[in-house]
């Protein structure tokens, strides 16, 4: 028996998608860490057939510095030849000759179908190659099976089985940036814009882009307009919006949008309709390939890294004849799913649309997609439905508390509009609980939140005030004075504590016997009952963007950067930004820092620089340790590093709390706010004085009774007792520390 290492190939195929590089990097480094040899197959299946220099062995550093780059550095192509048996036979010959019998394929449904066919044919292809004398019997015998693992790279998010595909989040970033930019010019000239986005069979980008961009109308392939004269309905709604004071109209059209009879609804047709029926100055913008390009978002970097690493684990652990797996993300966790079932389900959606069977198409997209479509339908109305006369309209207060978090305004907009739409009065409380104490409360109407979907900051104002003593009495009086029937608190740790305080003082203040619900909004992501709070994704993207720039500033020198990020006692931002930027070390408050860690990290870093490394990155959470501060670590490393490397610190500060919310934060804000208002209505109707906090857990929205708050919170460290992302700690080290260093310590 020889000790031939396991050889793994990785290729990207079909359309490129931002995040593919992070997946390739993870495949290469995870493979090397497990003692495998990893080969990159350049130009997709074309390279597999051509072989030669298009199949190259990768080492640790060949995937260095690529995580932040858009597209795919190993190239992608479409190959007609791979669709032929001759082409696949040649591809098999190239792989067997190099001893590669495991492949990670990153591509769309076509690429994954091709890979599965190749896998099934493999034994026959090898037999044919032996018969033709191209390979020896021994070579064929050494590689009886081809193992494959698939990862979906597609900006459309059009794949069944996985909640997100590589590139979709980044594409949404590009779309919302474009809609934001277009909206400002549209509003200046009181214009209407029709924006076409990608998505032939999948309306994900159009639907989520419209929600995130605060658009006024959207067309998607799975949900054609209900009525035949949809043109008039759209024009009526847009006209009323203008009459109510909106200065622009934005219509988003998916490239595959059709009416109920399958007739395409194109951006140019919509423009014609709007010009003819409304006489509006209407422009068309087709976003095109801009959506595919640019640096990947933080999510696409860390998710793709996890998928790539898991694909290698799958190839190393699965039985040779096991059904091949798709590595995907479901309910915020990496999952392994039967590859061909997912491909077949995906194709069925396209078939259903082609057959105008929209019920089936939408059913296959799942509940949250349908829910998002309905929410958009409500938010874009420019005149609320008349209130239900049989029911007394309630008066609900919306407020913030805690630090500012991008997405707060988006949530208020959705809450106010949904509340009004259902026939209730919506009150805004300025300045957090201080406003509730002072009676700084006012009625909000439909247009008062116009434009808030995309705005960073917190228009209502926020602070960390937790009411005490006689202030509670003043709050009780104001609740009675303003006739408040329920409170939605959108905020962070202080807000949760304040809401709990009101709830637990109900026996003293009967006015507090109203439903109260907390919606998690803080960049720190330190709240119970929610895996992700509003603002955390935006902050993560701000950090990643800043670190990209910091890294670029150091191309010519041997330099170690120590970047300090926010998060208070929660290391979420530090760890996830570490994963997304390729930081070698991450210091978390959950783990702390001690002298031994610093010593061994320093030794390792010196060894890296001795071996020619030019740049090293450490991310430190602001409260990782009170003594070993960022400046302390800088001074220590600077002193010990001597002439070997320089050290620079960057404390990112408040830029992390600012900025317009990311698409994910806007979508979550809308989704959670809608559910909160439904909660308040339901319990106010039944006169149930319940308290609750809502959150996004396991990919679903969940509502927790407020009584659970103390059980789920760690009051000493102001963070939840359970933090899902801590399981990803090993990954940062695995992907940044070559195996040779595993013995250094
Ligand atoms: P995208 O979603 O971006 O279009 P995709 O992977 O679906 O990505 P395709 O053009 O369908 O893109 O497929 C990419 C390549 O995969 C094709 O050029 C071809 O080489 C191979 N391929 C696709 N379908 C098959 C098939 N049925 N049999 C063999 N190879 C295939």
C-alpha cells in the first residue's frame, strides 16, 4: 500500500457569483489542513476537459488575499463539450492521471446536474479509457468512484433546499445601493423609475430588493398580478401615493415577470403604461451585470467559507457510493441535502412557471416568501384600507431604547403602516423611555414614515434610560393619558430591561396591563431569543468594508493590524468579521485574553513573518479584556516584533453604529415589525396584558414570553446564555493557520 494523499479538485462553473472565492479558499485550506492535496480546476468544466495548466495544485498561500474579491479567481465558463460523453471521458482521464477522485463543484443547477452525471458515468468512463489504453488498469482500480459535493453559486437565490445561495446577499446589496441612489434623484425631479433586476424564474431579488429599497410596486415571476387589468390597479395606487405627497415612484421588475397568461411584463412596457396613463416622466434602469459584481458582502464571505469547509468534510467522510450531497444553509445552519432532489425541485419551480401553474411555483418557494410578498403588498399601498368599523381601533405606541441600530427606522415604518392599515392609531414616542416619562408622544400618519425604509439612525431618537421609582408612575400616567393599548419597543439591552421592568411592576401600576413586545435592534447582537438583531448585519458589513481598506493600505510592508470592534460583552461582531476578513486571530470577551495566549500568538506571528508573510490581522472585541487593551497588545507586539514587523492599531468606533441599513437588516426589520404589530393587535383585542420578545431563531420568527427573559439572559455579561455562533470559533483558526503551525505552540 502506498501513502498517496487524497486529492481533491475544486471548480466554479456557470455564472460567477461574489463569495465563490471564499468558498474556494475554504476548500483549499480545509483540504490542506486534513492532509489532502487540493487542485483548482480553472475555467470550470472547460478546464477539466482541457487539463494541463488549467488544473493546478494549490498551496496555502495561493488562496491568500482572495476572500474580499468578487467573481471567481479560478474562472468559470460554460462548456458544450462537457455535455458530451467524449468530453466527460477526457475530463475523467485528466482527473485519474492526476489521482483526483473527489470534486467540489460550485455552480448552478446545470453545473450540479453535469457533475452528478459525470459521477454516475465514472466507472464506465474509466473502463473505456482503459480499453483505449489512455490509462492503466491500476490507475482505474485506484479510483473506482468519483465523490462529489455541490455548493450553489447563484446570485438569483433560485435553489430549492438551501435558504441562501452564494452571491444572492451581495446582489441584494448592489440592488439596494442602486435603488437608494435612483430614489434620491427620482425624488428631486418627481420622477418615476422602473428598475429591472435579475431573476428569470425566481423573484427573490426583485421582491427582497423592493422591500429593502422601499419600492412602490414589484413584479415577480412566481406571483403574476391577480387581475387582468393590473395596469390600471398599479396606476391608481401610484397616483394616490403622489397625491399624498410622495415625490417619486419606484417600480421593480424581475426580468422573468409575466402576467397570468404568461405574457412578459417588461420594464419598457411598464414605463409605457405609466407614461400613457399617468403622464409621468418615467425612466427605465436595467441593472444588469452590476448585480453580479463587486466585493462580496460579509454574509457571502462567512457563509461561503462554511460551505466550502463542510464540502471537504463531506468528501472525506461520506461513503463512496453514498448519494451526493448539496451543502447548503438552512435555518442559519449548514446542512447536507440530497443533491439531485434539490436540483429536481428547483427545476420543478421553473416548470411550474412555464406552465403558468403559479400556485405550485409559489408553494415551492415556501411560506416566508409568500409572507414577504403580502407584506410588500400592504406597505406599498398609498392609502390604507378603511378600518374595520366593527372593531375599536387600538392605540399602539412605537419607541426605541438602547444604542442606535441601522434598521430601526425601517421597523418603525413597517409597524406604523401595518398598524394603520389594520385600522389602528399609531403613536411615536420620542427619545426612548425618557419620552414615555415626559409624555413626548405624537400620532404618526401614513406619510410620516415615508422614506424611512432605507434610512440609517433612529428618527424617533433613542437612549439607554431605564425608568426607576417615580418615573414609573409618570409612565403609567402617560399610558392612560394617551390611551396607549400596547407598546412596541424596538431596541437593545436597556430596552429589554425597561420593558421587563414595566411588565414586572404591573401589580403596582395597573396601566402597565397592556401587551408589550420587544423587537431586537442592536449592533451588538447580544439579545436573548434572537440569533440576529437588527443592525448587526449592517455593522458587520461596515467592519468588513473598513478592514478591506485597512488591509489594502499595507500591501508593501510587513505589518500587523490590530482592529478593535464594538460588541460590548458579546463577541459576535469580532468573530464574524474575523471569519469574513480572514483575520488570523480574534479576541472575544467570551474567551478573554491571557498572557499565555498573547505569548503563543506572538510566537506564531513572528514565525509567519519570518516565513515571508506580509500582512497579519487581529480583531479584538472592545471588552475582550480590561487590562490587555488594544493599545497594550499593540505596544507588546511592536516591542517584541522588533524589526520583523510593524504594528498598527485601528479602533473602528462609531462608524459601526452608523450607515444605512443593509438589505438583510431592512428585510428583517420589516418582517419582525409586521409580526410584532400582529401580536399587539391579537392581544389588545383579547385584552391580554402579555409581554413578549420576538426574534429570528433557526431561520424562523419566534415569539417568547417575557417571563423567559431572565432565564435566557446572562445579566453579568449582558448577553444571551446561548450563542449559536460560538460554534464557528474553530473555523477562523482552521482557515487562517497552516497545519505546520499547529505544532509550533
Ligand atoms: P447558472 O445558474 O449561473 O446558469 P448553471 O450551472 O446552471 O449556472 P449552466 O450553463 O446550465 O449553468 O451549466 C454550466 C455548465 O455545466 C454547462 O456549460 C455544462 O458544461 C455543464 N452542464 C450543464 N448541464 C449539464 C448536463 N445536463 N450534462 C452535462 N453537463 C452539464
